């Protein structure tokens, strides 16, 4: 653990386990990922519907962009409340169903897969508990194999979910270069986690923020949502996420000196909406954090640049981009006296219906 402090919490220990989790789960889940790809790629499958909540919903957003961009498969996110009564659920003709839940316990997510089974549709579960109710409703279970996650805030199960999505994608659309990067990913995760932990004090200017707005586009959209979720649930800072374009369509009006802007920008080329966003916040005195492989626009007002390793594929950089958010959320919460492993008002399993 070069350059970092001794872990002060279970959460920090689990942050440091993330690279190891990816290395371990790759061979464990390979056969299941192939079976999941075969189910999704079936001749009678026209689209993929994903059911998830919380961090798993942010992994679903990642899958929506990853599958859509490369396989051109239409991917939709389910409205679980519509499936509360599986016998009278919406028509799922042409769908394959994917449920993502680290615990596999959420009744509303289980109900979506149960409705799909009643309609004879293929069902897949991504879960850390192969004996869970969600797994019982799945034709294929892709294990997260993250080991017990004891901290309430999901970290290693979240990144394992992204890894599982990529394993399935690689089976649907094999790419030698992606396979090579998947092998390198655990080491990159370890490198970035240790780097961010060693510089955690850099996030202290966010202490004064009353509101944080995270933005990202494409795969970065999921990283923005997960960053906002982690910061909000751990530190208590009000945080929300937008795509740059959606933020510019009105909500930017709420950005002022008491707020902070967290920009995730790992797209291969400069995104015009991000450039426009920087221009519009230039004179507002907003604390700005930029997570990127390249320097921010010159017009950005004194940004905190969080550099990622250079020359990475977009999907790799987008996964690594969540790690600074995890560390910032943890450090800001520590400074506010939060019990990191038992944050007020949160529980590990949320039984929503």
C-alpha cells in the first residue's frame, strides 16, 4: 500500500481490494458471462431491459452505453414499480432481462425477473450472492465474486458489476484489444486507488460546498451518477448528476459560489457541451474538479485537476474515473465525523418494493 495511510475503516480496506477483486473474478465468472451473452444474443431477443437500484442502477447506465455503442443493441432501464405484480406486468416480448443487485435481495428487482420468467423471457442476474432470491429467478447467474462487502457504501461490488458487464460485452463482440485491457485493468485500479488515497487532502476545498453537481457524458454519465451518490450518502453534501447537455438546459442556473462542479471527461475528443459548461461557470467562483486524461479548458476557473493515466481507451478511463469520487466521498465524510461503515440512515440491503 505504497504512499497511503493505514486503512482507518472497512470502507477504505474495500477500496484497496478493488483491483484484487477484478483479478479474482475474471476466471470465476468467465463461463457465466459467455452464457449471459448467448442469452442476450438469442434470435428472439430484440432489446435488453435492466432492473437495478442505487449503485447497481449506475452500473446499468454503464451497460446501456457500452452495449448500445458497440453492439447497437437497444438497452432500456426498467421501472421496477410497474412489475410489483409480476402476473400483470408490462409485455416483455422481444426482451432479455438483466437484474443487477449486489445483495440480490431487493424485492422490486426480483419481481422484474419473475415477471420475465412468467412470460418465458431469458433472465440474467449479476449479484454477489448466488443463493439470493434474484439468483433464483435467473436462467444465468453472473457472480460478482467480490467477497463480503461489509461497508454500507458499495465500492468493490460496483466496480465488479462494471467488470461483469464488460465480460458479457466481450463475449458478444470480441475485441483482442479489449481483452488485453481487461487483463491490465486490475493493476490500473490499484494504481489509481493508491494515488488518490495518497492525495486525499486535495479534496478538502469541497468541505465548504453546500451542493455538488457531477457531470459526464456517455460512459462517464454513469461515473458522474455514482460519484454524486457516494458523496451524498457518505458526506451528506447534497449532490446530483447530469449530462453536460442536460445541465446546460436549465439546471445550471442553480450553480453558484456555494456549490461545486465535478466534471468527468474521458471522451476521446473534447466534448463541446463540456467546453460550453466551463465557459458558463468561469465567472461564478465555483470550485471545479476535473477528472480527465487531459488538461481542462484554459478558461476553467482554477480547477482541481485529477489526472488519470494517459492514452487509455474511453471505457477504461471511465471505470477509473469513479475512484477519485470514492476517495473524495470517504475523506469528506471522515472530516465531518461520519462513521464510514455505518452512515446515518443507510443500511446495506434496502428492501424496496
